[in-house]
C-alpha cells in the first residue's frame, strides 16, 4: 500500500496543480489560438478530479502503482505551470508540443485508473454493504420489469397500429364499393331521368311536326286534285303541273324529314329507358355478388349493357338523304321536250 510519505507528496502535487493560474493557462483573450478555444479547460478540470481521487483513495493502492501515477501527476503539474508562465509568443509556439505532452501523461494515468477505482469501491464498502446489493438487485429487477412492460407496450402498439391499418384499408375498400354501387349509380339514374324528360319533349314536338306536315301534304294533294286544268294542250298546263309537283315534293320532303327525326327521337327514348332500367337494377345485381372480384365483373357487364343498347327496330340501315320524286320531274321534262301530237 502507498506509504504516508507518498500520500503527503501526492497532496503537495495536488496543491501544485490547484495553484496553476487557470486564466494564464487558458488565455481566452487570445481568441481562436488560445487553449480555451481548443477545449483545454475540460481537460484541466479532469486532471484536477483525477488527482483529488488519487489523494483520497491512494492509501489502498499498491505503492509502486501509486508512485508511478504520482510521477505522471507531478510531470503534469510541471508542464502546466511552465506553459502558464510563458509570454504570448512562446506560449503559442509551445502550444502543440504542450498538448501532446499532456495527452501522453493522461494516457499513462489512465492505465492506473482501474487500481484507484477498485480502491474507491473497497473504501466505500460497496462490496460488503448488503443494502447496496439489495439496491442493485432492486434496480436490476426494476429494469427487467420496465423492459418487459416496454416490450408489451410495443407489442400492443404494434397490434393496434396493424388493426387500425387493416380497418382503414377496409374502410377505403368499403367506401370504394359504396361509391361504385350507390353514389355513382344514383348519379347515373338522375342523369338518365333528366335526359328522358328532354327526349320525351322532343318526341312530342317532332310528333306534332310530323302530324302537321302529313296533314298539310294530304290537304295540298286534295286541293290540287280538285283544281281542274284546261283540256287543251298549252304551255301553261305544263307550268302549273310543274308547280304542283314542286309543292307536293316540298311538302312530302318536309313530312319525310319530320317522320325520320321523330323515329330517331323514339329510338333514343327506348335507348334511354333501357339505360334507366339497367341503372335501377345495377345496385341489386352488384350487391348480390359474394366477392369483390364478382362485383367488379358484374359492374363491368352492366356498364357495357348501358353503353351497348343494340337495335330497337326503329332505325333501319339506310341513307337518310331526302330525294325528290325524280321520275315525275323526268316525265315532265320529256313531256315539255316532246309534246303530244294532235290526232
């Protein structure tokens, strides 16, 4: 163990370390180049702390180990005092060498630190104090309990997050299904219903036009049939005949146009009613499916049924261009160019 003389000498070394002028050693007034900016203040405090611990617990350390550690502390006190006593120029010149020397001595002191730590533990009775052991066991048990509680909390949070994520995913899917089977269908039903109202108005309107044009055609035809022309062949007979044919052709063409538009509107009315029936049945068909894949397939087929109406039989595949009675005009032309000869 360290002798009494060694302990007294170590106290003198500690006094020497404490007597170093901290302000002169760190010199914060030099700015960036000072030891203060290099963080040496913490190093100096660490040296004082280690030296104090060596004085306090050195009595339980082997004398050789204690003497070697004390020699390093003595060297540190010498280089610290020497650096603090230098003027600014030498101070800056020796700065790097000084830091390297201090680091070397501290490294040597660290090799002896386990001896002093063991001495401190033994001196304070931690190894023999039952209360310390109980406290240690208590701390370990508390740490184990807290760790288990933390793990359980993490598992619960994980399960909760997974459950919420699954619920959110289900809500999103359900919302998408509701959108597909309710909201969009309702919008389609409203649109088809509004369109049906407009189409019915068009059917009634063009039905009136077609009826009026047909009546006009028959009225004009009957009227012209009752107007007698001269029995003698004259130029005005051909003239009046051409006018009659033109008038009848115009009225007939108008009636034909109105009938064809009416037929197209009736076809659209049947088509839109078909759309309404399919849209009204869509929700029932989709809800009857068991799996989402079946619902998607049924929904696609129903949408296709709305788009592909087929034929109503009202619109034959023919050209809707209106042609006049060409044979009548040709007959009139031949009559004018080749008038009949008198018997």
